C-alpha cells in the first residue's frame, strides 16, 4: 500500500459524520480563519497580510474571483480567503536537503495534502533525464535547459503552455506574448475545465462571455436565481451581497441537487446579528433539481412566461425583443411542443414548483441569474446556459440596473487571464493588434486546449509542457490517462509556489521554478511593483503584496516569464523583455495598446478601486455577436437516461479545499470530519440498492468506451441529495471522468454527470 493510501486509510478510519448544517459563515467562520493564521503564519505576519487583503491599497485575495464592494470593511476577507492566505504566507520552506531525502519514487507516493504541507518552494530544481531525483540548479541554467529543449523541437506546436487562473494580468500578457512569439497558440488553461461553456454560450448569444452585472446590481435586484453554485464555500463574500439584496427586498431562489448550507441561511460575521441570533434566511425557494435537469427547468419556465403573455399580456418585454434581439419567434415556436412530463422526469421537481418559479420571475421587475460549475461541467452545458440567456431576454433582463446574467468565476484572475490573451483561440483582432504593437508575426490557427493537450502528450505530439501555476495533471479528467500522458513528455516545467502532484508526475526531465506569492513584496530595478487583476464582474484593480518574501532566491512570475522569453527567443529581438522586468508600468503601456478597454491603463488602475472594462450588453445594450443583435437560441432538450440500478455522479468541492489544494479532510457544512473518500447518496436510493449508510463501496464509472474506471473504498453517507444523484469530491473523482467525455461546444470535461454503479468494497 502506498503511503498516500495509508494516509487516506488512517484519515478515513476516524471519519465522523454529523447532520449537515443549514447556515453558513458566522462567527465560527472568522474564528476558523484566524486561528490557523496566527498559529502557522504568526500574529504579526498574519495581521499585516489579512488586514490589507482586498483593501484598495493591498493585494487581491488569491482564492475566488468574487468582486470587491465599493466600500471596504476592516476585515474584507472570508474564512476561505484566509485559508488561502495561510497556505501561501506560511514561513515554512522546502530546504535543499529535501530533494535528496525525497527522490521521485517517494514524491510519487505522497498525496497533495502532504506535498502542500512541505512549505513554500525556495529554489529552482531540475530532474535530469535518467536521474532519480530533483537537484538544485541555478536560474540561468534552468532557463537554458528550457531553451535547449524548445529549440530542439521540430515545430513550436510540439510545446504547450498551461496557465492556472491565479496568474496576474501583466504576467499573463507577457506569457502569451512569449508563447505566440515562439510560434504556437497551444495555450491551454484552467478555464477550459471551468467556465469555458459560459464563454461559448454567452459569446454566441450576447457577444461577451462575461457577467452583465456589477456589484451594485445585486442590491437592486428583485429576484436572484442561483443555479449550480455553492457560494457558502466557494464564494463566501457573495453571501454579504445576497444579504444586502434581501434587506433591500429581493427574493432568492436556489436551484441545486444539494441543500447547500450557504444557500439557506447566512450569519454575517461583520454584524452583531450574525454573532447572535439565527442570521438571515436566504433562499425563498429551493428547487432540488436533478443533475443536468436545468435545461428542462429553464425551458419550462420560459414556456410558462411566453404562455402567460399570450393569455394575460404585458409579460414579455416586446420593446427589448424587437429592438435588440433576433430569433424570438423560432424560440417561442420551439417551446410550444415542450412536453411537461419529460420536464418533470428530467428535473425531479413538481409542476407547482416550476409554476412558483415562473410566477416569481414574471412578477419581478429586475432579475439576476448566477451560476458556476453545476451548470458548466455537463455534456450539454452550452445549450443550458443559452437557455438562461433566453429566459432573461424574454423580459429584457439584460443591460439594465439590477438585472443580468452573472457567471461567477472561479480562480481570482481566471477572467483577467483570458482578457490578456490566454486562450488557444484568441480572436484574430487581438492577434493582429499584438503583431502591430510588437512588430512580430504570430500564428493565427487555433492551438490546443486542456483536453487537446493531454491527447497530444499521450500521442507523443506535445513533448514539452510548461505550466504557469496550477496542478494540471490532478485537475484534468481521467487521472490514469493524464498521468501517463505527462510522463510521455521530454520536459515538464512547473512555475509554482508550492509542491503538488504535477511536480511528482513529470516528463523524462523536469524543472520546478519557484515564484513569489501574491501577498509578497515584489522589488525590481525601478522599485516596488504592483500587478493587476480582473474580478468576475470585469472590474480591474491593482494588487500589491506587503509581506517580505519567504525566501531570498525567489523570482516574481514576471521575472520568470521575461527571463525565460529572453533565453528562448534571444536578447536583441523586437521585444524588450528586460525593460518589462524592471518596470511593470512598461508592460501596462503595451496592454493599453492591445487589449480593448485598457487604454490609459496605468492611470486608470491607479484610481482607488480601479476601473470597469467596457461591456456592450451591460453598458448600452450593444451586442457584438455575428448579427449585431442578441440571439435567442433554439436548443434541443437533452435529458440523461440513467439505466436501472445506476446513479448519476457529480464531483464537487469540500469546504476545506481550493481545487486540488486540500486544507484539511473536513467538510464542515456537510457534516463530514476526517475523511474525503466519501460518497453522498439519497436514503431512498440506498434502500432500493440495498446499500447501507456507512458501508464502503467502489464507484465504477460507466461510459460508452467500455473502460472500467473505478474509485475504490468510498464510505457511503446517507444525505438529502436529489433522488438518483450522488456526489463525491474533486479531484479524487477525476479517475472516473473519461478524457473524451466533454461538453459539446466547449470541450470541458463532464465532471458533474457521470453514470456510475456502486459495488461493495471487497473486504
Ligand atoms: N474555498 C474555495 N473557493 C473556491 C474554490 C475552491 O475549491 N475552494 N474553487 C474556485 C473555482 S476554480 C471555481 S470554478 C469555483 C467553483 O464554485 P462552485 O461551482 O460553487 O463549485 P462546486 O463545488 O463544483 O459546486 C457546484 C455546485 O453546483 C451544484 N450542482 C452540481 N451539478 C448541478 C446541476 O446539474 N444542476 C444544478 N442546478 N446544480 C448542480 C452542486 O451541488 C454544488 O452545489 O469556486 C472557486 N472558489
Ligand atoms: N472532477 C472535477 N475536476 C475539476 C473540477 C471539478 O469540479 N471536478 N473543477 C475544474 C476547475 S473549475 C478548475 S479551475 C481546475 C483547477 O485547475 P488548476 O488551476 O490547475 O488547479 P489548482 O488546484 O487551482 O492549482 C493549485 C496550484 O497552483 C499553484 N499556485 C498557487 N498559487 C500560486 C501562485 O501565486 N503562483 C504560481 N505560479 N502558482 C501558484 C500551487 O502550486 C498549487 O498547488 O480543475 C478542474 N477540474
Ligand atoms: Mo474553476
């Protein structure tokens, strides 16, 4: 048994299960946050860091992409932001001896929790071909190794360059510039696994793949529908915005297979009422939809709205539809044949519940719909999100105060990275601007996305993988296939703050390049630098660390990218990389000329709180689609047939993790302690399958390719999830997600509807 398995077994042997909580984020939230910070980071460093986190002159929280309110409080962070801070700001470092004491064979047996606990990476290390361990290496030599390998390729397309969404705008801009100047568009990123479906759906229908609301709109809304999102854990500061909305009279509807704590009740740690008392009731209606039932639900609501207009009149916003949209008649006609029974089977909710939601929608002047991974990671995610746009457009809920479509982004700068050009298929206008600005030629044909990159590595077509942050091999689907693909490369390069699985599962040779974290001071030749980030409502602001770097031999991410570019492309070319490294303002000057909406970047970003990027649909109802109009779409209703005796599985986040980073083995709101190898199953399903609460089961994935994908030894927890729908944690579940099972139109791995069967674990 590997040490990882032993660790799991030890952890899970103490598994404790309690009743799930029905409220989120009160005093225990802040207490849970501050305790570990003081203990692991020290009181002074903690206060210095936490009190400037998300402040206008401080650094941006490295956790989620939730937006900052116009007025900041003293504690403008949540429990999970504090965990992310502690994880990064720890004074513990990986020392030089570590690499000798832990050869690769050892690192491969460790889990991500153990790897992360070793502390911050403090020097570059290299594993040479044939060697059995990493060894410290100089920065110059490290960059030369990458340059040599890249020069050795037959084509630039034999390399791929991954980005995770914590990367700041300036770094992202330089990274994509380097990659394209080198000659490829192989720029896979975490967004390919995340909100890609949103970008595809909104891009086609309204012309912009980003939220059409601003922070202030939440407090102006009459109705907020939260679909496929767990804000109590993943965007806790959103609960404050929801509370403000409620106080201003808004109704909230939650659509989710799970009764998540943060959707029910909220105790605001910033208020006396949050400290004593029962807090604010959030959801007025909870629709316990079946996994992937949202498309049917949305169509059923739209049909009710259209039918009511035919009877009562005055429901549809005909002025908006006529002036700004096309395709309404086709959409209306397609819904006339929608079969109610099919809807009820797919959603698992009653006609009366759908009536209530439709009535609430029709009687609300201003409606916002938010969503996250519960909608994007399905086979038919793109058409489902298009149905959100259809529904909103029926009553003109786009481009006016208090209304709109609001995808809630994941990583703190995942949206900004896209704005800066991290995308394998960036529009030609952007590429043309890049060429004009720098006097270079860049490729225009699309490159590889995340799934495409794994396939290409597997097939020997991509030989070098560089990753700017993240944990690609653990985050992507089909763990077995993906690990083998990575091992098939000649060189893998990780630019990181901490160790994870992607440092242990590597190519024939591998480099680890350690960088400063976002909370740390970044000093260059012209003095202290700051970077910028974009949040989920397209607001850009500065982020400036204020803690002394944890180790002397760290470089900033900008330094790493510029030095790498110089080593690979040679000094003396048309791009002055050294200048960029010395003065980040100089990077922003170029961004201003290339990225739409960033003109006068250096000036605008120095205003307290930053500035908003322009957004046609939001600002003045201009829709930069192919037709120049907002597009109603007709989407064939898709439902999932689950064979008898099988269940539909989703993978989600526990309260104590950030994606592949595990902070602890607890999931407080769902009542789970000391274990992650668990599967949440409805009690009626347990009864009909003859499985007991607490029993150990193996989860077998069933997909059309006939491969037996199995995750073994999961403890069953009887849980009030929707009938037929089960849940387990990401990334453990990734072994069950087939690489080729991806969403139509976005190629995002289908992490939230896998057909599985449960079998008792052999004793
Ligand atoms: N603390 C913390 N914060 C995070 C992260 C983290 O790991 N930890 N990750 C960040 C990232 S990168 C992202 S993308 C976001 C993710 O934020 P979320 O999308 O909230 O993350 P998940 O845990 O995947 O939760 C998915 C939710 O959707 C529901 N759901 C699943 N399938 C369906 C469905 O078919 N229909 C409906 N209606 N609901 C469904 C699940 O029950 C669950 O409540 O959070 C970001 N913030
Ligand atoms: N089954 C399943 N799979 C999923 C999902 C799911 O819900 N279910 N969710 C998907 C989603 S939404 C996403 S976004 C992806 C996440 O995919 P990734 O973004 O690749 O994964 P993370 O776990 O967020 O990456 C964490 C690592 O980033 C590095 N890091 C942290 N901070 C910094 C920094 O400041 N600089 C640098 N250079 N490195 C840093 C650390 O080494 C850390 O270990 O996973 C996807 N995979
Ligand atoms: Mo994400």
